């Protein structure tokens, strides 16, 4: 029987890559449901092609527009409404695989609903672990949910790990498994060779012009600041239960090696492939088997040189902020994520400079005075909201 797939965030770049894998494996998977934010045209195209049973748009006006469009074309997809409907879809008994691809903090609650329901969760929403890592992984342990990492880096690490680690994410012992270090690679973004003095005047369009990957605006800016790598550092810590000396960030401009695992005997295992998200998505959808992703294999004779550079924190202050927050507290990483979302939105809107993104985040972390219980999701959600208010105030001060 084909497996039933729910895509949370179907109209984004991860959703598009997931649909690519579905097209290449029509006998193995059926699209049960899809959610999106505001892109009605993209959602309508998905409904035409895949005929999912259910669809939800997070924006109420967009949801109504989708409902009208489906009715006009006499398509069978049923449109549900509201955030609760998204969570209910994530818990639906018929669903086998939940692709968690909603960008930002908005993806936390529906992804957690899928975890609590014991689903196989294909985790592309890194904020779920950045905001509530211990709660999230403990919930998976209680429910029996299987968490499979989709981010190309974490999927690469996962593939290079022994089975004992793969089956105990969140609570594994790297040292006992013979793992000495995770080598987390990143491209360095579009400004890795820019003069640092020129960074204050780069434009949103320049920041979004990633040299290797096709991604949405927010994640592209995060790649340019390397905050994305910082969030991935935090995610890796939660997935693989690392200590500070067990993760190292390496800039690898070609994005061919997606990450590596170093073992205590000196061996290093690397996962390589084209910079196409369909590859890790196909891996997690079929795990532990392999299926066609629609991605061409590497042609090693055309690769040229592979290079590796240590990160410069004066160029990438957001990366340093994230690493420091990672081993500070869960509230610190929650604050970091929230402040960054506000700061990136302000940069994309032309309100602050590129280099001021780090200034906003640092100011919010410096002002963090609300700890409370890190085992309570409500506390972390309150920290998230307070950080957003504070970040908005910092942006307003910068704007004068």
C-alpha cells in the first residue's frame, strides 16, 4: 500500500522538493494533505496535480480564496480552516509521514502535534528544536515518534552515523559509539569573500542571491549571516546530544560535502551529493530503503577543487551568537531565534542594514532576564513573544 504523506508548508521550497520526490515515486506515496501560508496559486496547482484530501491556508483570507477556487474548478480537495485544523491533520490516523517544513516558529506547534501522535516526522523545521529541543525530543521518546532530519547537513550527519545513533536521536551517546566529532559544513553564503567593510551596504537582493541553493528569502538571508548554520548547530546539538567539543563548523564553498562525522580511530565519513534538497527528502521518506529522488548523481570529473575554510566570527557574528546561546539555555536559543526572525524581516523590508541583524539579536540576548522553567512549553512560547517585542523595539530605535 502507498504511504500517506502530509506536507506542512507545501508551497515553500522544501514542499516543492517533496512534491518532486512524489512525482518520481507515484506508486509508493499518496498526498493526504497540504498546508500553506498565503500562496493560493501554488496551493491550487498542487491540488490540481495531486488531489490531496485536505488543504489548509494559515491566512484566513487566502483560505477563503482557495476554497472558492477549488469550488469553481470542481476539485475534490476539502479546505479546512484555522491553526487547530493544521494540528488535527498532523495527528490524523491515516497519515504515515509528516513533512514538517513550515518556516520559523509557526511550525513548532503542528510539528509537536505530529510528534505527540507518534508519527514519522521528516523534520525540516529547525526552529522546533531551536525553541523546544529537549521538550520535543522527550515527547518523541514518549510517543514512539520517529524523527528523521531533512536539513541537508543533519541528514548527511545522520547517514554517516552508526545505526545505534540513528535509532536513539536526542538521547544518544556519541563517545560510546566511537564518534569523536561532527563536522558541520556550510557554504558561507554570498558574502564569504566580500570585504567586511562593504557588508553594511549590501542589499536584500544581494543577500538572497545564494550561490549554490535555491531557497526562500528568510533562509537565504540566514545563510548570508550564517545564522542558519548557527541554528543548525543548535539543531545538531539536540539531535545528536553533543558536548561543545563534539561539533565543529567548517565553511565549504562548493556545498558538495553536506557534512561529515569523525570517528575516534581517525576515520572521517562524508556524505556528498548535488545541492538539491530532493536527495535528503527522498532518503528520509524511504528510510531505511532508498528511492529515486530525481537528482542526477555527482560527476566527479567536473567537480574541480573542494575547499574548506574556518569561519571568521568577525564576518559572521550571528554564528557566534548562536553557538554561545546553544550551551547557555533553551530560553537563550528561543530568544535568539525570535529576535532573528524580526531582524531579518526588518532587513528585507529595508528598515535596517545587513550588519544590524546581529546587533538586534545581541541586544535581545543581552536583555534576556526571563528564565522560568525550560521544561514548560508555555514558558518558552512566552520567551518567544517577549523577544519579538524587544527585537521590534530595538529595530525601531535603530530606525530612529
